[in-house]
C-alpha cells in the first residue's frame, strides 16, 4: 500500500489520480475529506488507534504535505511497515538562505531541520528515502505561485516588477512532479538521494509575467519600479495584510533562481515541460 499525504494539494491531487488509475493500492491522507476513500488526519497530531489500524499493509509513503510535518511520525510509520519514502522539500531551502525576512528564515530552518531529521532516520533505520526539491510549482489552478500572480493580473490588469525583473525562474508543472514520483518510486538508483526538480524552461521573471498575461488573453502591462521603492511598497502591503508578498521578494526578482536537474534526468528520465503550455487548464478560475 502507498500512503499519500497532502492528497488535496497541487501535487497530491494529480498524483492520487495517477496512482489509482495504475491499479496501485493507495491510501490518501488529508486534513479534510478528500472526496475519495482515505484517511482524515491532521499531521500536527499523532495517529490515533483507528488511523494506525488503517495503515495495515503499508509499504511506501509519498509525502506531499509540508516536510516539517513528517519527522514526528517517522517511527510510527516505520513500525506500520513503511520501507520506502519519497518526500517533497523545496528549493527554498537554498534560494532563501540569505533572506532578511523572518518568515522566510523560519521556513528555511524548518525545511533544513526536517531534511536532516529524515536523512538521519533513514540511515539508522535502513529506510529507502528520496527527497525532491521542486522549484516554483504550478498546475491546474491549485497553486499559490502562478495563480497568485494571475489573480492579481486579472483584478488589476497590470503587474509590477522590481528593476527589470530579469532574474531567471524555472516554474515546474505538478504533472512533471507526479511523473518524477512514479518513475522514482520503484527505482533503487534514487534511494538515499536528493534531487532538484525544476521546470524545463528558464525565463526571466518579466517573461514569466508576460506568459501569464498572454495565457489570460490580456496584453502585457508591466510596470517596473526601483527595487527600493518596490520593497517599501511590499512592506506596507504586508503590514496591511493586502498581499502575501514579502519585501525580500523584490530583491529576488533580479536574482537567478535556476537549478540543475541533470541527476534526475540521468537516474529516472526526468524531462519537464516548458512553462504554461496549457493556460486554459493551469489558469483555471482566472480565465
């Protein structure tokens, strides 16, 4: 049996569908009902007796929920039969290391500590673990990255960038991450390894916005602001609770956030697509 956590998320939802269609025995885990047979479990709490009984026959876990929720449950899952683990971290653990924002610093710390805990447990318990670090994830209108930008553009008919917005990005589609899980799950070459999983196209932040405009059927209207001014505006907006952006994001718009994924290509044939090839699907709710 394969346990999938975060089953209602941007990756968990299509992964669950793919595994079910393949005939695998799957148990979906979510904090709220999934609409399919599954286990309702808030991972901030321990497994109760009924939930533990539902794990009979467990072999593999694909963890799509926030990584830091997993370490407290490793022992119990291992006792229930977990021998294979594929878990999602984030490239944020690298890209946001130098951030001056407290929230982002906390995110890096939680991810780093969770990765270390998983690696230590895996070594001491002979657990076959693979860690994936995706870049900016999007797909099916469920993400909080591209869709956040798309909603702003749809509402205001323009977008803002800091400086020229020339920092490179590699948005990665959820289906490419699902394919990575499927290809890696039964592949011994991936055991004990951590992989960057980025999108198949490197494009500037500005070019990414232009593609979103085009995908929405709108003419690009992008206003460039000095980085200092943009940071100040984001700081005010954050205090007002208007947007979920942080001032540190303004500085990163000029930084290249690109990641090599040669190891993933070599070990399990990872071949991600270019950005926003199906806007009618991936900007769902904004078009």
